[in-house]
C-alpha cells in the first residue's frame, strides 16, 4: 500500500476535512505547490484559490475547497491548512459571484476583484 499523508483543513467555524490522502495541491502565496508524503517541513501563506485533495496515488482530485487565504503547515507526517474561510467548490453560487465581481469592478476594489476572480475560476474549472 502506498504511503499516505495526514491532512487536516480547519476554518474558524469548524474542521472541514481530516483524512489520509495521497496528495494535496495548495494555492501558496508564491505559487501552487503539491504536498506528498515525505514532503520537507515548511510553512506558507495561502492566497485565495482552490485546494485539490487527491485520495489515491495518481488519481483525480476527489475534493476541492475554495480557500479565502490562510496558512499551510507541512510537517514530517502531514499537512494542516488553517483557512480564514473555506467553502466546498461545489457549493459556490456562480451567479452570485458574477454579480459580486461586477460590483467590485465598479467600485474599483482590487482585493475583492482578485478574490472573486479566483473563486469564479475555481467554480468553473
């Protein structure tokens, strides 16, 4: 059996996921990075974007969550993501996001625009 990674996703409201997985792809502040079993310990801030959880080696992502910023901590045995806010990608209301994005563009709110564009991309890809 392939080695697995202990993974935990936590938001201020609750723990959203805890599982042994093959890989997690994280939208780090400096770019996306994948965490596999045996990854070197590190910490990273997370930019708004989707994390992809792969439960089996070489398999497709089985779960995706939109993370609205936070921190990722990789230890010798696993990955913990402390998310400011996390939403399952399947629960994103694409119509509401498009409306909020239009309002943010009108207001010139660059931070909201970046977050909403990332949310829209996660929901449509």
